[in-house]
C-alpha cells in the first residue's frame, strides 16, 4: 500500500477498518469509531470493496489521499491548520497532501521523501540544541530528531557520508548497553539495553561477525519476528499488544506475516508505507 496507515487496533471486531496488505488473503482490521456516513473509504490493492476509515474533520480541513487504482483522492482527518501542516506527495500524485503538524516551523524535523525537491517537516518537540542530526541519502543538510538525553549520555552514530558522529539517547549504564558498529566506524556504539541477556533481540549488522542484542521485554510467543538481511533466523522484537489486536506484516523473503504493536493516538501515531 502506498498510503500511510494508522497503527491502532483498539476497536471491536464490528467497528474496525479492514485492510488487506499485499500477498495476504485475509483483510486486517484497524480502528473505526466514526459512523458509516462520515467515513473515509479506501480500496487497497487486490480488494474489490473500499474500506472505511475515520473521518471526523470537515471537508475543507481534510487530508487527501489517492490510493492505487482509485480515481478520486480520499480524505482523512486533519486537525491542524493549513499553514502548519506536513506536506506529502505519494506516488502517482501531482499535488502534495497535508498531514498533521502540531509543532512550530522552527522546531520541526525535516524529511525529503523520494521524488520531492523540498524537504517536508514533521513534529519535533525537542529544542534545537538537544536534537539528533540525521542526513538521509541525497540531502546536503543533516536533519534533526528528538534528543532528550544529555550530551554525555548519548549514543553516537555516524551515518554514511557524514564526517561527524550523531548522538542519540543513551540512558543505560555502560555494562547494560547494546553495542552497534555502523558502517565506516571502528568502535561499536552503545544503545539502551534494559533486558536480561536471555530475553534479548539479537541483530547482526553488516560487517559484524557477532549478533548484537537489543531490548526484548515481551514473551517469546508475543514477539514480532524480523529476519534482517544475511541472517538465517528471524529475530524477535517487543510486541505488547495482544495477538488479536495486532497488525500483520510479511517482509520480503518470509513466508509468515509478522505482527507489530498498534497502540497510539491519532496525533502520535506512526505512519507507515507498505510497498
């Protein structure tokens, strides 16, 4: 799906939005708290019937989305003013679409999606000085992200094509950290690890012989399974939602769809592009 989806599954079976990702036979459910008449209708790929999603905003203050195989853009909630919006141009659309942006212009994180000349802004609640700086591919200027930890307690990361390592939150002690060695760095970097050795997620980044451990506080059965490149065994990640209220995702080269956490308010939800 080319359209950002909202990751919430707290509604009853009957009041849900149903979504069928690519290569899945059974549609998946998402929250739907609005009445039938005030819904947003979406027809995902390989589905004959449009699916409904929440639409509580007026016609003028809506976000417009045109999913694949639909002639008419669909509207979604937009509670922010026109001027304070994040603009997104999905594939096959000439006009960028707006999404909620509750932060001021100056305190925003800037993102430039593929095929867009102008970076787009996203919520950034941290001050300019306490930010993590990231320079995505094909961008000359590093972009900032939230960093609430002090300078000394940060994780340092040097992305490709950057001379200076970037800092990220590190609140755990030296001994209880996850160690990561990004490309082009001689020294592994540490990240939070609050779980015991046995209950950890193991990740083997490129150019590292030893898998690295990451937090895993959920039980074996309630985990999200991920198989990174160059790893034979899928890895598990935290999953705090119940089996029934999960979003199912099937990454490339995996036969079994994987489930992910779905629990955030509209304003603070994670937007994902499938496809």
